[in-house]
C-alpha cells in the first residue's frame, strides 16, 4: 500500500494514500514546508 512518512520517533508514522480524501491537519513552524507539502500531494 502506498504511504507517506509524516513523522519518526520511536516508531514511524504514515498517512495512507487511499485515505487522502479525508480531513487532515498539517502543522509546523514558519518555513517548514506546510504549503509545499499540500501542493505536492
């Protein structure tokens, strides 16, 4: 299944591409690529 890595700590966290029609939240500091991430995916 296709997925996008969204976070990594003790475990890796992914968004499954077949769930991308759902609502989501992208947060981060200024200049971290939030808008670019939305445009790319």
